[in-house]
C-alpha cells in the first residue's frame, strides 16, 4: 500500500528524464479555494463519523459483558484500526494532496507511510478471523471455539505481522527538500529500476486485499449455503429456527461489511498499480482530483461499519441509542436499556408473558363453557365465584 500523492509520481517521472531543477519541481497542482473547501468538508466528515462511530462500537462491546464474544472482540480490533487510521492519516493525506507540501517532519513522514499499511492489514485480517470463526461455528459446531484469551493472542499476532509488513515502507520514507517546499516520499533502493518498490507494492496488494478477500469469500460461500440452502432433517423447533435466524443475521452483516471494504479499496489498488505501467497519466493536472476522490473513497471505508452495525444488529442499535440519548431526537427507553444488559432475560420474559396470556384465555373459555352448560344446576352457578364475571 502506497501513500503517494500526484507529486511523487511527478518526481519519479522527472528523475527518469533528468529534467532541469526549476522546471521539474514547480507545483502544478493548485486548486481554487472553493474546491479546497468542498474537499475539506468531505474529509472532515470521514474523521468525525469514523472516530465517533468506532469509539462507540468499542464502548458497546467492552462495557457490556454480554457483548464480549469472539466475533465482537475482532470487531473491537477492527474498530480500533479504522478509528486510528482515520484520526492519524486522513487529515494528513488531505493536506498533503491539496498542497503537495509536507508540514509534519521526518518522524511523522515515516509514521504516515507505515501506519496505514498496518491498520489496513489489521482490519482485513480481523474480518478474515471473523469469517473463519463463523465457518467453524456453523460448519463444525462440535469443534472447540476460540477462548477469550486465544482471541486476544490472535489479535496480537495480527498486529505483529502488520507491523513487520509495514516496516519497510516506514524505514525507507524520507523527506526531500525542493527549492520552495518539502515533500515526503518512499525512497526505495535502486530507485532507477524501482524493482523493490514494485515488488513490495504487488506483495502488499495481494496480502492485504486479494488473498484475505479470497479466503473470506470461500468461507462465507460455504456458510451461506449451509444456512440458507439446507435444513436439519427432523428438527423444526422454534429454538432451532431462532438460532439459525440469529446466525444468518450475523453472517449477512459481516458479508456487507466485507463487500463495503472491497468496494472502497479496489479503486485505490488499481490507481497505484497503474502508475507502474502508465506513469505519464500521473503528470496530468486532473490526476489530483482523481487521487482525492479515490483516497476519499478508501478512507471512507472506516466510517461505514458503525452505521452497518447500527442498522442490522439490535444490540448495537440499542447501544448507539444509549450513547446518543442526550440528542433530542434519540430516545432510549427502559426496555432498550434492559435489552442491552440481558437479551436472553427479555426473551424469557416475553415468552412467559405469551404463555400466561394463552393459559388465561384457555381458562376463561373453559369457565364460560362450564357456567353456561345446560345441565349445571342454577344453585351451583350462583354460588361459584368464577361464574360472576
């Protein structure tokens, strides 16, 4: 994964042709203020929605014991990675793409090129872990599930691999001083051939996009066939259908999450792959608008998941209502708060209420038949209290 702005493609191209210093590094990407303002609002929206939404997701899971499941622990990791990338990189990416000048120093230059790779790796492999956990739970229900400790170990391994894979790009990040500005870029060894940069880029594209999506796609295909196209013979109890329905909802929600991620990041990978085949495209003035749009779409993937959880999951919806209960148009009643603490308790209470209503109705019907029976003596009918309703 790269974080090159149009200027870096310009630099690479100009270095290859040994253009003169003054002509090479003039900034061709200058936008009118109204365009800058529109893009600023669009990128600010990502930061606010992503950070607030993902922090609420983490609170819902970590602050409520019943929400601490294996799947939800991975959702916490996913939310943390997305909120972090949105907070630390979105605004920086925007300002660098707008001005083509680096304001943040060498240390943050290295972090800027290092952390997004680690965060995206952690995000997609958290989704992969959820898909494999759903696969084991539904296809092999008798196999032991991951414990809370094992889940935390898996999350730690994911971040360790993420940091290791992101290290080279952070290590080779440098600041280049031009006559009128500073730029941040990745200076791979043997810059003229770009063999290291190309190898790293294609490896990262496979490892953080195509490979995990392939694994997730295979897992959810098998799970979907099992849940939607097959039934367990002889077992048609209400409890069974409730369990299948709950599993379908979780799988459907996660499929939407994965598809959203794939859709948002596909143009990004195409954009940075094409620069190795048609570098002259990246010298056109319109490429800055293309880059800003593609980067916005990729960064926006960090803000959709909380919205998806809220729309498709009852417990998350209750949690969001509780978190935003201070808003005048949001109401979190007593039932919602109780449901957040114990959904099973509410289901039990609801079932007991239904059974009680059925029993009461049945008893009233029997009493009515007895009291109106023609063979029942009038004296008994007047002495029995149940006939006086």
